């Protein structure tokens, strides 16, 4: 069951912690950190977790730390370096588990990438929403819109949600859990959400950590969207996942939409399992048959993924139109149950 934060927040004593993950981000990480340090409303702590960078990332982090000291900015900067680079999902999951060991009831955690830019009033704006939730005892996840920019910070899009794959999937009438509403580097969550997410058991098969976190917290707590664009989402050649949707061909868009929807089939299965596990009371257990259905879904997903790689994008769209409704019907008929 998710952990409730029984200590009510004192609005005058809210600590803001930033969790930044890096891997070979030397080109942009200094400007990212400076944008965090130069906020109108000051944060209290920056925790940088580097995963085996082989470029100048570490030296750029320490350069930013020197900037903090020389300008007498009262922010504690902690740096932890890992010997391996497990990929974007496992990096953020590992970092979150580290933060969960020291985060306190009055703390709120920002999630941060290595290559974006915070607008100067981001923390000030988010604080208004944080204070409105200061008495919450459930998991809370805030996230906001972003302005899309190129590698040189030139604007190429006014909003992620008006010019992205999300809009296309909405038009295809897919349920919200089939696409990622939450951009990872816009997340801010309370300590209850941190402890809830750091204690999850099924993390190996998720499509993207932010997609999973947003959908799960919405199910067991509260997801709050802030409509303002509070940061610059930088698009460059090294982006693992980005918002470069406008410049893609129709064929590429169909292919990406197909891939995202098929991956969502498995992700939704894992979500169902975790939500059931979190909501089950102490004297109940998750239906064992649900675990078997999870394996069944995974096999089906793997088969569909192989089909996707073999078929042309236009045919993939037809496959989606046929398979997704069937999965929706199947999941409705086989909901995860709780038994005494």
C-alpha cells in the first residue's frame, strides 16, 4: 500500500530538492545547472547523479558548483558518480531510490534532465501549486508544459502538448494510459509520491519512467498539470526521446505512433499490476492469476513488436486499429481482482 505522509506541510518550511541525472551531457549540463541556481525563488538542494560519463560532464558539474560558491548562492550541491550507465529508465529509478533514503515529509522533489533550461520563475510558479497541496497525505505529482527549442535555444514549438505524438494519439481516441502525458524533466512530487514510486517491484519492462510514474500516481494519488511553459525542452542530436514531431514525415509519424501504442499494451499490464498491489489492503493479496496474465500479455506484446518491425507503417496503423480495441475488451473482461 502506498505510504501516506501523515505530517502536514508547513507552507513556510517547504524544501525543494532537485534530482538531476547525467550521462555524457557535458555540452549542456552547465547551463542547465546555472538555470536552476539562478531561480527567482531559491531551491535548497541539488543532487546530481552521474552514470559513467566519459566526456567533460563531471568537470562541468564542478564548474557549476564553483559558480554557486563564488556567487554565495545558498544551495547544497551533492554529486554521486556511478560506475555504469544502465540507460535512461534505470538511471532515474536508481537516483529516485537514493533520494528516497533521505527525503523528508516537507520536501518536494524536482526531476531534472541534463540538457534543458529552467525559466527563471519556474520554481516560484510551481511553489504556488505546492502550497495549495500542503495538507495532502496522498502521493502528488505536478508537471508542466514546455517550450520546444533547438540546441541553440531557438524556439521551434510553443507547447509540447499542441505539437507532439500525444495529440495524434488523442485524435485516435486511445485512452490516456496509452501515451505519455508527463514529461520527465517537468515533474515535481511530494515525499509520499517519491516513496511510492521508489518501492515499485516491476520496473524492467516499462516504456519510459515518466510515462509510468505519471499514470501510476494518477491512479493512486493525484496528478496535477500546470499549463504554463516553465522550461525550455532542448532538442538536439543526442536526445534519446524528444518532441521533434513536426519535422517527421507522415510515414515516420505512423511508425512512431504504432510503436508507442504497441509498447503501451505491455506498460498498461504492468500498471494494472502495480496499482492493484499498491491499493490492496494488508489482509489481502493480489490475485495469482493476474501475475500469470502479466506473462501472457508480455508474450503477446513481443509477438506484436516483431510484427511491427516486419510490416510497413501504413499496415501497422491498421494493426493498431484492430488490436488495441481487442486488448481493451480483454482487459475489461479480465480485471485484476483482490481475493481474501
